[in-house]
C-alpha cells in the first residue's frame, strides 16, 4: 500500500479486490516497502508523521512506531471490507535485524499503535546473501587481484553462513510472535556501491553471477530456507534483468536464458518444494515448431502437442499485442498478429506448463 495512501484509497482498493479477485486466492497486505530504510522517502515520511503524533525516541524509532501504527490501520481497513478475513494475510516487514523486527512487532501489539488489536499473520524480511562482500573486497584493497572463484568461495563459505544465522534470528522473532516467516525479497546481493566506477571489477561481479557455481549456491541457499528454517513464501528478486553497475538481479537475463545458473538453481532446488510442477519445459519446447520466422504478413503457425493452451502475444516491453486465432486444433495453431512489427514473444500456458518463445514480424 503506498505510504501516503489515505483511508479512503485503502478502503476502495480493498473493495476492488473483494469484488473482483478470485476468492480462492490469498492477499498479502503490507504497508509500503522498507519503511525502515533511510534511502527511501517513505522512511522520512514515517518519521515526520511520528513527530506530528507525538511519538518519542530516536528518529528511526519514531519511524518504526509509525510503521507499526499505519500497518495496523491498513490491516484493519482491509479486514473491515473482506467478508472472508482468512483470505487476507496481514504482513509486517522488517530489516534483517532481530531487534528491529521485535521492536516493530511489540509496538504493533500495543493499544497505543493498534487500538483495534487487529492481528498480523506474517513477518516478512529480505534474507539476501553477499550484500556487503563486493564493497568489502574494495575496502581491503583486493580488487586488482580478486578472481571469480575467490568471490564464489567467499559467497559460499562466508556470505551464506551469515545469511543463515540472520534467517535463524528472524525466524525466532516470528515464532515468538506466532507469525509465519516469509521473504518479500531475497537472493544474491553481489553489487558494489563504492567501487562501481571500476568497469573491470563490475565485469568480474557480473561473471560471478553467470558462473555455473551459482546454481549450487542458490541450491544451498534455498535448501536452508525451506529445509532447515522451514520458511514460507519467498519472493525471489528478480525474474529477468540485464546486469549493470547496479547489480545482476535477474535470475535470467532474458526470457529464453533457461540455462542461466541462478535460474537452474531455482528450477532444480526450489520448484520441488512446490510439489509436482508437471511437464518438463524443455520437453514441451521440443514439441513446438513455430514458422515462418520471420513472418512477413503477421501469420504465425505453431505445430504442437500441447493440452488446451491459452495463448498471449506481447512486445518486448511486455505490452499486449492484438492477434486473432485463425486455426486451432490438437496439432496446429495459426495466429494472425495485428498492427505490430518487430521482435515479440508468444506465450502458451496450461494447467501444468508455461512456455514463451520469440517471434519476428517484418
């Protein structure tokens, strides 16, 4: 929920979801994002609002108090709208520091900040690994000599254990407050802020993210979250994105980058926790023949062996492209893409598969 949203906005938003969302889906309701983080406007806003309400303490403590208060407001407004309170999961988020989470949750439990005593269901954190490593390497003067394998070793034997300890600390806080333990963000955090003007060093950090050992690191990371911590919902950051001086956040760099090590870590060591994910994507792709490529008239033919596919067409910015299905049977689908030229994607989804392939319209 945006940090400056008023009660009417929140109520109307909750009403929209109540009226239009599948009642079988859960809604995770969280006030703003990282209100504790001083680099964001919402942190300063929370501190100023706390002052106006007469909250005492250091500025950051005042901000945490307001975050607890406004989170409770938001949660109450949602529960007042929803006929099925069980559909709404009230989330309180925290920095990856135990005493911060404990402080916020203690305030959330106090009548001063939560007069209706609405209940939270989940504590959400961001258990990244490797966040301090890249700048530490620069601080100790090792940038000229550090290798990709040196950094991978440090991630495996230093950064991961540190992340595991932090997970355990925050999980204990969640248990103390009878909350589910979830992650609103997470994954590797190998980025330098103090030395990102060094192009060669940035290239080394990118190479680390592309290295095959990253699959094993992601497997260790998520095996610990799900198998040791017994953590809940985990929102990996992020799906796709090209690397830059600001980090290598995407598990894939582009849609068809299915051999990317971080993606393979998710595929091979995370999806199994979600039960049977059905047919193997690579096997399905082998059954697809898309032609002609490129198409000069917008007509695309797909020889396939898919079961009841739903079809979408997008441009490379993810915007929907108009198309018409000309033919559809168990072996062939023909579509006419309209008012579009260039490189796009065609997506097929079913009950146990989702496939996206590139197309070119001249």
